């Protein structure tokens, strides 16, 4: 049996929650052979893996959202493309329509005689663009609109042109491009099944990013947003099952068009045993150590964390903040964080860079997370495994992790509003000045983790899901054994 995981912009290149989840998932099933289709920006990422690939991950296929196939040459004979009326209408539905004829779109991109270049430069694409332009964009220069539309659809066309390897089950780790690759696979291999697992709600996350983005002119933002909505709607339609991490996320999926019957809640899990014999805080350590296991990126809102820590530090000088995680994903933002620390003269803030979590987390007094968007953060669960409570913003499932969902274990930290420096600072001081409360909250978090968020729970859930999909495809589900 072969399962093909499809991931976008994460594993195995970037350290982070989703990447860690994919790596953990593959390792949980040594009896199953995995392929990986991974979608990245361009060929500069080729083969630059930060994870050591598991033995049962036997093949990696890369798809690039920018690639050499696109030349922009409108004169070459090879740019001529013959589309049927149905294919032309399907292309129109992809660009203008609300309901995409995905079946015809997939068949069109499966044609060997159609390249991304000749489709983008084709008379059909031009005529559809003219129609779209005349609908609502006549106030801007047509040539600018045409080339912008080509740049918007180039990544999607490259994804649609890609040929995923044959597998029994396709497991997309989001909707979006990864979800559409999974759908495309079903058009090539009709006996296969598609599972989609969303850690955040892709459509909402992309919409938030695009609204804030400076690289997208305002007039084009709705085109990008609508494209991602179509991708998610298509992925939900073709998927056999769609998982989410918690009930609120499931409700959002349903609101965005996912049939209720396809939805399943599958909480995250971690290896609690890995945190049993970790290094602990030295009794002579004079500091109150606060740990943040994060990628230093804008979505983690590290600047708010730094400012909140600084105000707390002025009242409790024993505080020390450890920002632990990669510094290479967004160098410009990292430098802004460094500059903020220098400006504040906050000497008790340490950036460690990439770490092995178990080497540091046991030395912390409590954890902190100030993200503006999350799903169900593994860093909070890792803190629970080490009996460390967490101060976290009220995003994703953080409220449920801290205060519990249908359990009586009690508070495992403090939930604060997003970007609220004052309340975050007050929460830091509350825990810093109440070590007994910190200990109690840490115990509560550990109990909650052991009750619901262990690897064993996740493995059991996904083994059941994989087995169900295998049975639907009449594929024999393997006994537990290593891939030879």
C-alpha cells in the first residue's frame, strides 16, 4: 500500500508545526510506504531538506510555483493551442465562473500537447481575459491587467500540469494548491482516494495574508482571494474525507462548502515519552525563564511578544525570554525584531536559532505564544508534555487547549487577546510572581495532554481513516511491518 502526502510550503524544507506533523505522521506508520509531493516557490529549494527523511518515505517529488516552462513568448508556433468548446468553457469557469468544471480542467491539463506557456499565451486565454476585464476592470490599462492575470494563474497552471506519482491514497495537508494536486491525482488514477487534513483553514489564512499584502495591488486582491476559494471548494468536492483539528475549524470548513458528511475532527498528538527525561532548570538559576518555540515570522507576532516582555521585565527584572526557533525564513522581519530588542535595551532576550526542543523546554518556567493565527499549536502540547503552562493569544484552538474542552483538568495557562501588549504583560507578571500557580497549571496541561493529545491517539485515529479509505479502494491494508 502506498500513501502520497502532498504538502505546500513546509515539509521537508521548513521547521514548523505542519512540517513536524507530517514528519511525525510518516514515522507513526512504518508499515506503510509513503511518497511525498511537495510544493515550493521555485527550484532554489530543490533538495534543501532540513529534516532527515524517514526510511518509509521512499520518493520525493517537487512542484515549483515558478518555473522555466513559462517564457511569455507569444510568437512561437509552440504557443498555439487547440481547445474544444468544452475546454474553453472550463478555462473560463476557472477564471471567471463561480463553479469550476474541474473534471474538464484536469483532462485539459493532462493533455501532452498543452504547455503552461502556450495556454497562458493562447487566444482563448486572451479572450477570457478581455471578458473579465470588461466586467469590472476597465479603469486600468488592459495590458497591465492581462499580464497580472497571467502571473496570478501561472502558479496554478504549473500545479495543474504536474503529474503526481501513482498511489492508493493521496493525503493533502491543506486545500489550496496541495488539495488540487490531490484532486488531479484522482483524475489520473480513478481507483485512488483523497484525504485532506487542514491544520488551519487555508482559504481564511490566504485571504488574511492577501488583504494585508503589500505586493498585491488592491484592485487585484479579490481575484487572488476568489481563486483560493475555488481551489478549496474543489478540494472539498473531490475529497473522500476532510479532517480538522477542532470543532470551530470543522464549522468553518462546512461554511466554506465542505459537505458535513465528509468532516472528521482529528486532534494533534505528540510523543509524550520523548519529554520524560529532559534536562531541567538548575536550582541555582536566578532567572524566571519564559520560552517561545516559534519560527521568527510576522504571523507569530514576535514584536508584540518582545514589547510585552519588556514592560513585564521593567517590573520583574528576573525575567528572561528565550525565543527558540529558526531565524532564516524571513530575514527582514528577524532584523526588525533584533532592532527592537536593541532599541529597548532588553538584554534578557535570547534568540537561540534552531534548537532541539527537548534540550531547552525543561529549563523554562512557562511558555508563551503571541501568534495572530494558529491551528492547534504543537508548541503548546510540547510545553504540556514538559509540564509547562502557556500564555497564548486567543487564536485557533488555543483557548480549548488552555482551558479544556469537555474535561475538568483546569486551567493550563492564560489566554490573552491578539496584539494586546498590556494584557500579555500582565499575564507574564501573574505567572512570574506565582510559582505555585505555574506548577499547578503545568500539571493540568500534562493531564490534558495525556488524556487527548498523545501520538497514540493520533495514530489510532489515522490508522482507522487510512484503513477505511483502503477498503473503499479495495486495497489490502498492511499489517504493522517496516517497508523493505
